[in-house]
C-alpha cells in the first residue's frame, strides 16, 4: 500500500470527485502537498482528517 496518493487515489479514498479534491486542496480544506505540477496526499493524514471530521460532526450532533 503506497502512503503517498495522487488526486485520483485521494478522490477514490474519500469517495469524492477529483475536481473536489483539487478544489479542497487549493482552499486548504484537506491536508495536501503541492509539487510544481501535482497535488499529493498522505494516506495517513487523509484518514486522520476524515476520522477527525467525523468525530467533530458527531460532537456537534450530540450537542444539539
């Protein structure tokens, strides 16, 4: 399993479109690294981001 993902692999992992991955990367919404021409992603950082996002959303829902 490769720990560095391309836009395509990150989109598949997150279940979103490649376009959304690029937009979120540019906006700083997801953890990403930029080379001269490519966005790259750490699998571990994306998984941690998703888990943290889910935890935050659960806390907000239970506070209502």
